[in-house]
C-alpha cells in the first residue's frame, strides 16, 4: 500500500509545523490517504476499506512497524485535527 501513496506537500509542511524533521517524516513513512482511495489488489476484509476503497476520512497514514521494521498495521489521522 505504501508504494501506492505519497505525502502531499501541505501534509509535509503540517508535520514540520508539528515538530517533525524531514528525516523523521521519511523514516516513519508518513503518507497522505484520501477518502475513496482505491487500493490495487486490496485483500478482502481489510480494515478501513470497502470494496477496495478507503472508507475513512482523508488525512495522514502512518505505518505501524515491529522492532524489525515489518509493517503490521496502519494508523490514520484526519488532517483537520
């Protein structure tokens, strides 16, 4: 999924304002996700997706990783809050 998303410039600027550095933003893997985003090859019953489309609010997407760096989940946050 991360390969299909980017971080929009206004969201990058917002993260900088919140105190993140460019290095932290890149290392964390922040992305922008929009309501209705269609995920290619979306698995059935993926939380937050209905019929392959993101059913949440537009905003930030942050991958949750194990200590070894494996992505095991995602956290989303509205860009407005």
